[in-house]
């Protein structure tokens, strides 16, 4: 208490838990294998990770990553019979790239549509694990593997098909080399 009263004290706190870093706020430095990946205001780093590696380090559960080919009509083709429409800002950010990697945080997937532009991804339930008041649902569709972090307790049958909904506006777009091309718009509160 006295130590911090004059405002001239700096505290360095190291954690491997993204939630702890978000709760502490302030200035965050993201390191991986001894290399500096990114530094800045904690919410800025969380909302706009400069690379896939930073997004992986700062996401728990890990960020969902989907390889895609961009089509002239604005669709991100994820494979046979699955294409996600990108918004104008996402297309501008990726304009010089044919192959990209889409990132989607687990909390951005839902089991029911909530917004008019929600996009369904039909997938098979591989595992549903309850952790406190949340359910982590592991899904797959061909080579595509996703994890959804759902509030509440959900009883999902293994092997069952379900739709996981996401807003295309929630997608990060990364270059094939992992560099950030587009981060979803965040409100000033970080929500």
C-alpha cells in the first residue's frame, strides 16, 4: 500500500493465463519462446493481436483458425460446400491476399442465431465438456475443427450434427504468414 502510494512503483507480473492479463489491464507484453510478439494496452493487444501467434497466446480456449481462399465475390471459401461472406472492411484488409487464415474466438460461436447476419456452420459434436457454468463444445466438419465456449450447461450428444453460428463481423483475417490483416471492430469498452 505505501509502496504504491507515490505512483513511482512499477510492478511486473508474469502469467500464462490470458484472463489474468485482461483482469490486470495496464500494459501487456506478449512473449513466446523468448521473443517479443507484441506490446501495448492490454485491451488493444487482445482486440487486435498482430499475429496468429499473439492471438493463440492471448486466447483461452485457443482461437479457432480456418484456412480459406478468397473469392472475387467476397466469399472466404473454407472447403467443399462451406464459404463465409466477408464484410467490406475484411475484404479491403485482405485485398492483396488470395489465401488467408480466418480466426474466430471460441466465445463468438453460438448454438442459435442471435443476429440477422449470423452464419451457420454445420458440424459434428466430438466432445462437450462442462466447466463450471460453461460448456466447451468441440466440433468438426471434415478437416475443420472448432471449439465453442458456451455460457450455461448444454447436453449435446456426441456424434450429433448441430449448427454453430457466428457473425462474419467477428472474424479476424490473417495472412498466410500469420500477420494480422483485419481485426473485428470493438466498442470502446472492449466488448
